[in-house]
């Protein structure tokens, strides 16, 4: 029988659909302890992929980082370089890291667009080290404000070109 949708995967794995969020410790422990290991891998893969896609929609740096990490883990699993239990642990670790990144984004006290600029600027550690956190936050805020003021976003979404 082929599963259709995440709800079926939850049921097949013997797990209740989480109501307190994908990345809760309680849910991840339930996934870790399920006896249906292959379904747990598939479940974590789908949920992480969806969470990455929805939470990093405007942040290419974070999207690339977590998508590449997920793909590499799954590649190693499919090539039998790591066992099912190991891939589950790596995916749970990734989920927790992703949760911490989301908390960090909130702690920066920047809008999602500003966080995207901040991450792009801070991608190179030497930039963050030389400029400092507060200067990067200020620069990210200014860049976002200038782009909004210049109507570049509005022109791009309307398909119109400047005259």
C-alpha cells in the first residue's frame, strides 16, 4: 500500500499527528522510539523538507544550508553509508539545530527580510568578526528599507520594468 500524505505516514509509524509543532522535543522522541524505522526516516525527511521550505522562503542562505545538509544525510543513507538508526539521529539533530536557528532569528529582533540580509552578510565569519553583530543588524535594516523605498520589490512582482 502506498501512503498518500503525511497523515498516513504518521499512522503507519504508530505516531499521533503532532499538535505542538514539528520540532518539539516530545515529538522527536516519539519518532526516535518508533519501531518502524524506515517510516520514521521518511516522516522526518518530509517534515524537515516542508519546514525548511516554509521557514526559509525569503532566506536563501538558511535554505541552502539546511537543504544541502538534508540532502547529504539522505544521500549517505540511500548509499548505505549510514544505518537507519544513525540517519534518524542525524535528522533529529538537524531538526533541533533548525529550531535553534529559528529562535536565533527571533532573538535578532529583525524582520524576516532583514534576517535574510543579515545572514547573507554574515555568511563569511570574517565579515561578522570585523563589523560586529550590531553593525550587521543596522546594515540589514537599512538595506531592507532602501529596497522597499525604491519599489524594486513592487516592480518585480508586477512584472513591470522601470521606464
